[in-house]
């Protein structure tokens, strides 16, 4: 019976190749940006050698919104730490949903979207994780529809809130 952890290879120096702690005040703002938001990288290839994920923070000022954009083939997860996020998406940003502190947002590949801070007086603070080690941002020139259609994600165990 063989195990994947048989030590027939060179020993790994876990001190240099183990867990990394990236301090919150040491994030790297030299990453792809979209007007209206401030992204900062914590985990990526350049900083820690990450092979499959990118993680960092994003802050949006009170009453501000980003330009429309997508992230190519990447999947994105946004965790709302503080504030209230309003997400618009679609070819004309015709759909809308809101998330608040403690909520997760999933953005599939190539979805045109826009983040909006739904608060007039509080910064929206989020943690962002993407499915590759490099930040891909494609900023779009979209003429949004005036009133987007509210969309609620309803699964078999959750009822529509209306």
C-alpha cells in the first residue's frame, strides 16, 4: 500500500515554503484597477507563489460605483466585510442584487458587472478571491439601463423574500 506522502523526494523546507501571513497593512495596490474602487492584492503568484488563486481586498467609497468590467475566464467570490453592496450585471447591467456584511457574492466568468456602494455614508469593504493567480480585469464601455431588474437567487430550500 503506497501513500502520497511517502518521502522518496527531496525534503521540503517548510520554513520557507509553508504558511505565509500577509499583514493587512502590507497589501499590494499595484494590481489591475477599475475606476471607482481600490483593489489591493494579498495572495498572488508574485507575493506568495500562489498557483491557482488570487485574493485581496476591495474598497468602494460611500455613494460610489465602479465602471462596468469583467474578469475573463476567472471566477470571483466577494465577501462583504462592512457596508452594503449593490451588484449590477448583464449586457446592459439590467439585473441587480444586494449583499450586506457577512454575505458572499459569486461572479461567474465573463459576466459584465458593476459594484455599487449602496450606502451614502459608509465605505464598502470586501474581501475578494479569484480562481487564478493573476488579476484579470477587462473594463467595459456599457450604457446601463436606467432601472435594473431585481434578481433573487432562490434555491430549493430558500423562499423568495418578496
